[in-house]
C-alpha cells in the first residue's frame, strides 16, 4: 500500500523530469541530403561531416575564418600559466558565462584550443584538455574567438528560432501558423541568402544595416514583429548569427548542386556510373568544391557591405507637388514599366496579372493556379498601396529603393535601367500620396480613391475636402486633412 | 495538548501576516515604479489599494485574535457546554450590516478615482464641438506581436473631438509612424486611442497603473498624465497568442514632445541625400512641368 502511494506520484512527476532534460538543438540538413543518401551514403555523410567541421553544431559553433562574419574576438596575453589554467589579461572583458569559444594561442606553432570557462574575478581562463599540447609560457599572446556568435545564437534561440528554425530554414515550430495562411509571407528561409527588403542593388545580398533595420523595425503587415528594444550589441550579435546561418545554408545548397549527378533519378534509380562519379565528386573534387562554395558565398556577403553596391539617390527627393504626382501616376499606368499590371489601376494590389498562371522558375511548366509567387513558390500579393502599410519602410528612401532595385526574390522588379532617377522620385511622391489622397488623379489634378470600391467615391465627391478652385499642385503635405475638413 | 496546538496555530497566522507586511517594503515586494506610480491618478489608485489593505488587515487580525481567544478560553473550560449561536437574529444583522457598511464606504470613497479614470472624459465627449485642452493624441494599434503607433503631424492642435475622430479615421499627410516606443508629454495629459489589428490585446504600463484592453474593431480612448520623466515598460496583459511575450514596448515621458516628434518625422522623411533634420524639402512650385 505504502509503496503504491509513493510510486504513483513518482510516475506522475516523471514527465516533468523528462521534459526538463537537456535539449540539444541540431542543424537540420537540406532535404536533398536525405535523397543523396539513398544512392551515395558516403557522399551524404561526407557533406554532413564537412559542414559540421566548418560550421559546427548549435551548441558548439565553429568560427571559420573563411566567412566574413564578426565572430567576436578578444585579444590578450598570458600572465601566468598553470597547466590548462591561465591567468590572462584581456583587452576587453568577455561576456558572462563564456565557454566553448575558440582560443588561438600564439605559441611557436600556434595552438587552436577551446576555452572551458573564464573567471572574471580571478581573471583565469581554463582551457579544455588537449593531448600533447605544448606548455604555454607567460607573455604569450592569445585570441578568444566566437563569443559574439554564441551570444547571437543564444538570442536567436530566444527571439527568432520558433519561426525561423534552428537552421534558419524558416521552418520553426510556430511557422505552421503562418504557413496555413494563403497570403502571409513565410518566415524567411535564410539558406538561399535572399532577403526581400534591402538597400542594395539588384542581384546583391542584404547588408548588415538592412538586417538590423528589419529586426528593429519589423516588417509592418507581416508576422515579423519589431525588436526595437534590443540593445545594440544584442542586435549586432543576432544579425551576425543570421548571416552565419545564411552562409551555412548556402554553402550546403551549393555543395548539393555539386553532388547533383549522384542523386537518384525521379523513379529512384541511381546513376549508372555511380562509383566513378562518387570518386570524382565526393572525394577528388569535394574539398575544392567546398572551398569554392564558401569563397563564392563569402564574396556575395562582402559585396553586400560595399557602399558602391547600395542604392543611394544622387538627387534629393523633389518637392511633393501635384505635377510630380501626375508624372508618377502616368508612369504607374504606363506600359513601359506598368506598375498597374500588378498593383492595379487603383493601387489596390489587384492587377490583371493575378488572373494569369505564372511560369515556374527554371522550368517550362506553369503553376497549377493563377497568382504571383515568390522564389519559394509561395503565393504572394502585390502590395495594396492604398493600405498605408509599407513593409520595407515608409521613408522616401525606402520606396525609392523598392522602385530602383525591386523586392528581392519576388516578381517586384527594379527599374534602375528603365527609369531616370527623377522619374523614380515622381513615382515615390505618387506612391506615398496614395494612402492619403487616393490612386486616381482626374483631369483637374485632384486625387481620389475609387474604381474598385464604390463607396470610396465619397472622398472625391465631398467638395469640402478638395475645392475645385484649388490649384492642382497645391502642396498637400503642409496641411493636415483634419484642418481641411472643418472648412 | 492539541487544544494548545490549535490556539497557537490560529495565533501564529496574524503574527506572520503582520511580519510579512512589515518587511515587504524592505524586500521590494511592492508596486512597480519604486512603490510610487508615475501618474497622479495611479497614486490615488495605490492609496485606494492601501486603504483596502488596511481594512482587510484589521479584519483579518481581529478575527484571528478572536478565534485564538475563544479557543484558549474554551480549552480551559471542561464543564460548561457550548453556546449554539445558529439562528441568532442579532448576530446575523451585525455581520450583514458591518461588511455592507464597509463596502458602501469603499464604493463611495473610490467613486472619484473611477470617474477620473473612465467616466469624466466621456462626459466631455458629449459636447464634441466644445473646446478641449490640447494634449498628445496618438493611435496605438496592438497587433501580433508589436505596438504600431501613429502620431498626428507635429504641431497639430486638435480643437474638438470631432477633429480627432476625423484624424483617426484614415491616414493623413505628415503623420508620424513608430513602433514599440510611445513618447508622451511629461506633466501634461496624454490621450491615446487604442486599437487592435487582429485579436484582443491589453495596453499595460505597470508604472503608470494604466491597463486597458484593445478590442478588434474598436477604438478605445485611454488618458493619463505622466509626472515622472523616464522610460516605462509597456507590456501586453492579455494572452494574445504564442508570441504574447514578445510584445515588449516602452513609454517614455519627455519634456518637449513636439521636438521629439519632429526628430522622428525628419527621420521618416529621409530621402538618402538630405541629412535628416536639415531643411525639410518644402513643397513648392516646380520650374519644369
């Protein structure tokens, strides 16, 4: 009887104990790795091991010097050494709870060691045991590398992981709530290096500032909230970790492209000359391919930081006059760039193109249903410009960049070559005026909502709102509408 | 033995209660904001709380001491039979009248605070065209999982509620947009209109003792006067979804609010060329068509 009384509560509390077990996060490999493993398990495991060796696992990240990432580096010198426990003087105080970061000890032949812990009070750095490591003399300089990436990982796990996933594949546990919605953009899958809202020119990746802006401001109108109250160093760490995940994913993807000939055909049969191909691709040229992929990816991310690759207007925004807006409107509906094709005559994001089935990129087939898709094959909608929501920001500069370089990985293209800068500014003036004054402009230069929703005509019909005798290009920004309403 | 135990048992609780109350200020077990609300109304709400706490403490200690006394006395008395009080008309009247009186007192005493908190402004609202003090109006839209904020163009003075309603109805030129950080006047009344973009949320600033649900489809007015400068945490107090905890915002009271809004506006008008804050591009007639 007594035993039963004890056992039942113990069993009942078992889930609590199990639930608190140390959870080990893991990077998930691309789906194609599993496909590859069906024909060539060696190549697949080779790929996995190489990725682990250069990028590590979430709990033991590797700061690979080939990547243009600020891993967080602290220099210092050894004051006294007692085996693996070193008294050190560091240039800056490392963050609390430092462990598992790389330590490069500049002995005669530099040693790559790992820090076990650091005690800030005694300034003692304890290195993990390493066989046959030469003794470290006082005065030796050393570098701790990777604390920033670790901090980024910690913060990412708190704030971002549940949508974007441990691997940054946009497939975290809460992503499903977003996935179920037809038009909600999915959490970004970093692994292709594609980020929609950037300050960079067409074909360039996102800069650190772009990612910072997205994290702090959020993407209005989507599930990406604002993390404005993060501290600067926290924000920087998160951005570095996102870049790290993007680079890891892209290196993996490029290697899978390299190993593509080893993949089974659609009916599951392995390629006929598997053994030869395996030797060539997965053994002989693999390391070279890995290095090439990494340097290519690194170059793209470095280029994104180059100020020359940013979209920066050379002329300031022209005054927001009626004439400028009219020019913007005529470009909006003009066949040369035809914004209205997608955004609709009334700017409501319901253009004629939505009735067509689009081609699947890289194939000759079309999607089974009409509508626009992004590069992840997800249905998306052209922006409803009347809503007043600008996902990439509402600064004139932001809208100028959207018109110039488009939105990456979506059908929204950039018009840098088709339009002059002043034409683009006219479009900016016009687009920013749409939520306030309406997309249509009549022959007198008065703007009104309408076309798609009949009740919107009221705005135009109200004579008090915009008297007909007002000059067409009367600046509208200088007077709040509420003041006009009373007149 | 067991009689003494029960006597002590019921005596010990009021003693513990008094000790906990006495040490709680030292342990920082108190209201947020260093025990003092950052709004005058919040301070009055705290006073009400302390008043009720006082009444409850007296009642609690009184009943506990009485209980201990009765037990103690009864434990000494072996012979006398207990008095069965059930059905005593006088007792029933006493313990109905006394709490009712206390309740009535609280109800009347707090009426002014409640009127200021939720009612008085609504009465002003009936005279929509009447003059009203100009104070900050902002539209705060709670959505999963952030606070989107819209201010009117810096320098706008609303004269009537009708003008505010017209402003709330749609975007206007010169509006200033922000997210997760609300600037308010120091020592002047702030009026915000609370909306929800999706589900139910609650605008909760513990330091200001302001808490108001945001309901989808409604625009709910909230007013308060912050009399301490500084930053105050803004949280969502209504479980609104899996990312509820992400809705961390900040309310900052500043001396010169209009200047702060002008700064925000200058950043919002940034065109990549003209440095923000220097001569904003005044709209003027263009030379070329």
